[in-house]
């Protein structure tokens, strides 16, 4: 949170410096109404944590100078204050309005980043917060797709990795519930989703093993063996590979024959694909 706030303050400071040199501004009635002066005054209130007063002053800039750069930046600052106050829905409404109205604004990538953060902050438990996982992931991906060179892209990519893990965890949890209820087809869809959409997740080896279990339980032995071979090929040292082999392999064979068993299946799969 402190780093996030520091970025915004630096951003605002640079913005003010580029607009005008306030050191030489004369304090007379005519000068007070300049948008850059009003923005500086509002920002001072923000820095002093007088958030309600700061919002009033930022709103005044938007009302008096609606076409100015200060007006756009004031709207972003209001959204950020909503974010600080945990008023995420209000912040998102404001940010979406900014994104739609000013798509060419020079710092519009920051609005995308803040919108994603409003969703991300509400992700607390991967088993309960599926909605915000998905919305945050979508928003961070939008930022990266539209602004690949943005200074917020790297942090967004790191958060995407975490969100994908959360979403995979959600599918694993639901899949486990269905599997315990012996609702095999419903469980299969969840585990297959992890394998297809979150292949780099730490849950993928287990998801593959659960598919082996389901196929085996349904009497689909060939599918169970094919899935086990994929698991063995990609995760040969995984305990889930061991479990799958114990389930569908030749239990009377020596452990040293295990790799040969799966290699034979892989060769068979490759041969069928070539036909």
C-alpha cells in the first residue's frame, strides 16, 4: 500500500512540475482560479489526509475546467481516494468512466492498473473469491495487452501468476467436492480445466492424477493409462506420478520397469497420431 501510494504521489509531483512552476506564482484572486493552482491545493489536502476536503477540491476542478488535464487527473485522484477508503465499487465506476471518456490520455494505463487493483484487493480466499479472481485477472490482462511497455506491466504480470494459482485452486477444491460425492463427470470437467487453462500451475500434477482416478473408476482404462503417461512424461519425480502408476501400472512388476511401461504407452500414442 505504501509503495502504491508513493508511486501516485511521485506521478502527481511530476505532473505538477511539468504544468507550471508554482514557486513564482502570485497569490491574487485571478491566479487562484488557475487549474494547476487548484490541483496543487487539492493535492495538499490529500497529502494531509483530509480526503473529504480533497475530493471537494478535485470535484471543483472537474466542474470549472472539465476539458483540462487537471480535470482528468483530479478524477483519477478521486478514484484513488475511494480506493484508500476501501470504496472499491465507487473507484471502479469512476475509473471505467475515465477509461471510456479519455482512451488517449497519456497516463490512462494507470487507470487500468487501479481498476485491476480494486478487484485484486478483494481476493482473500481462493475458495470464496472466485468472482474477484476472474475480474482482477481480466483487468490485469487488459493492461498488459493494451500497454505492454507500461511501468505497471511487470507488477501486473506477477499478480496474474498468483491469480491463476488461485483460480486453479478454486477448480481443484470444487473438483474434490464432486469427486468425494462420486459425481465423476462434474469433477472431471474441473480437473480438465486446470490442465487446459492453468498448465503451469502447481496443481497440474494432482489434476492429472485425479483424471487418472476418474477414468479408472469409470472403467476407461485406456484413457487412464494415457493420462498417466502424460503425467509421468511431464512430472516424472512427482508423487502424483507414483500414485497414478500404482493405480494403472503392473503392480507385480519391479519398480525399475515403471519407466518402460509408460514409455511403451507414449510410443503407442505417437504411433496412433502418425496414422
